[in-house]
C-alpha cells in the first residue's frame, strides 16, 4: 500500500467498546502508512470517535468536535475533522447540514473503510486501491479490551444502542483468538471481554460453526490460548439471563478467569423491569446473586442502577436501595434516566421531574459509595497480585499505579504502590495497607 506521511490525532469518547473501535481504525491507518500524533498543532487530520449512549454523551461529542473546529479557525493551520462512531450512526443524514465543520462522517459499520475516507479528505490518491488488510491489534499498557460481539437485540425501552449499533452479531471465535494471540505476544497481562450483551455470545451462530459456541466455551478457549503466560481474563456486561450453570462453572473452574462479574440489573422491581422491556424480579435477582456468591466464594459483583425510570414510585425506589444494600454490591454505577430520542421510554407517562430525579440519584450514589468504599476497605490486610498500569504524577512525586483482580480497569479504583522500580505489565505481590474511597494503598511484598 502506498505510504502517507500524514499524522492523525485520535480522540475517543465514551466506553471501552469505542476504544477498541479506535484501535482498529488506528491499526488500519497505520498499515496504510499514516502516523499518529497527540498534538493538534502537528495533526493533519483529527478523528473523533463519538459516544451517543446518553443525550449528555452526544452533547459532549459535539462540543468536543466544535472546540476542535474553533481551534482550527483561530490557528494558522486547517485541520480536517472526521467524526466517527455512535453520533453519525444515530443521527446520520441530519448531521452534515448541522456540522459543516466536519469533513466526513463515518458510522460504526463503516469504520473498516476509514482509510478510504481519510485518503479522500486529505486528497491522497493511491496507486493500489485501499483494501482492508488483516491488521494486528496492539495496545499500549497492560490491559486490552476485546470486543466479542457488537449490537444488541434486547431493545430495553430506555436504550438507543440497538438503533445505533444494530442487531446482535457474535464475532467468530477464530478472530477473537487471533487477537488474543497478538495481544498476549505484545505483552498484555489482562484481557477484558466486552460486548453489549456478552452472555449470549454464540447464540446467533448457525449449525455449521465449529469450535466454541457459548461464552463458557469461549472463556475456556481464551484461557487455553494464553497459557503458559500469566494473563487475567475478565468478562463485562453480562445480562442476568446470561448466567447459565455452564458459565458459572467456567468462571469458577478456569484459573485465568477472574471471579468478577458485571451484571447491570438496572432495577429490581418486576414491574419496572417489565416497563424497561427486561425480565426478572427481585426474588429471582436476589437468588441469582446468592447463588453466585455461594458457588464462587469471594465473587466480586458490579452492577448498574438506572434511577427514576418513568413511573418509578417512592416504594419502588426504596425497595431498590434496600435490594442494593442486601446484595451488597462491590461496585454500582448509578445513572439517572435520560429520555433518549427514538426510545419508547422517552414517551412514557410518569416522567420524573428533575429535582426528584436528582434527589433519588444522589441517594443511590451515596448508598453505592458507602457499599463500595466498605468493600474496598475490606481488602486492607489482604495480600494479592497487582498488575502495574503506569506512573501518575502527584504532589509528592511520581507514583506507581496498578489494579488488583477485584478492580476492573478504568472503573473500580486503583492500587497506589510504594515501589519505585517496576514496569507497566509487571505483576507484583502486594499487601493492602490502607484505603480511601475506592482506592487502595499497596506495599509491595514481592515483585
Ligand atoms: S441490554 Fe438493554 S441497555 Fe444494554 S445495550 Fe442492549 S438494549 Fe441497551
């Protein structure tokens, strides 16, 4: 492929799934000869990979793009902006007249064609037509997210993701395992499997597909692929129905798979769940978490609560708080309901006013923090392995930061280490000597 000397600045907003998509575009553009910069002054083009999960995320994506455009207008250079990801997927043809500052829009399902788009914007003509090469995935740092599926078929009434990302598509085991191989060879120490609904991975395969066909089988295959290297495997975004006996056994019996589970319940009330177009009830969910804790001792559980869904009564709100308290979630993300364009819940009766929403959200956050801080403090005195993630500059000088098995990277707090010499990706044995909020102080015992 013809080489280009142009440099691209990548800006990624939103969740880990977008990070994976940006990595993929970066690899494709790098294979096409494009360089990378983290400085707008040096960039020949900026790619903004956007998030549109909530209205606030859409606003942030647009504000970031407009701020870049401002920078362009005030400066000497003119840097074209390519907007990718969820905002173009969601708003499509509405965007070009509204955002003339953007040179090109690329939906999530068009991102494999990013080289052709960037070539077109920069006026680069290739003698060989752009094609999609088999690129290796590389990441900086010790942790890599692997997307095992895209899209979602659940159509929760509050969520725009199925309209943005499309129907559920499992990625093939061969392609996942090939990426696992590249990442582990590149020094990655933790693989985080993600998707909108990881538990149903493989359900959409037809009978001709050979090899792993369920998430449990995929986890076993990934674990076998990383051996004999020491690599942690974590799964996020499991829906309650996805917790089959087979999956519980795979998490319990596969040493590389961490006993950490992320199940967004959104609510415990059967009535609210039904209005959300979800299944389950308080007794069923309680039984699920009790079973997980019994079958996998020491299991760490993360969840999500969507507060103030239309029609949520005071009693339903109180019963959700009581449920959170009884289950004793280690980590809970709390989101206030946001009426998203095009979703059924946005038009439902019983919308809760902003003051009440704020009050309920604050109460839920207070409880989530009380439970989470206590769960973090309970690790003080334990000795466990910690992966070194990097160095942070503090008032007292540089400090090594890592995370333990019970902390999902980028979500659950970190371990602040007293070691001065370690490299990113080292796995150290650490005694936790103190905690603050979700953070732990760690004394390196061995490394
Ligand atoms: S499971 Fe529900 S909340 Fe999650 S992405 Fe699918 S529709 Fe959205």
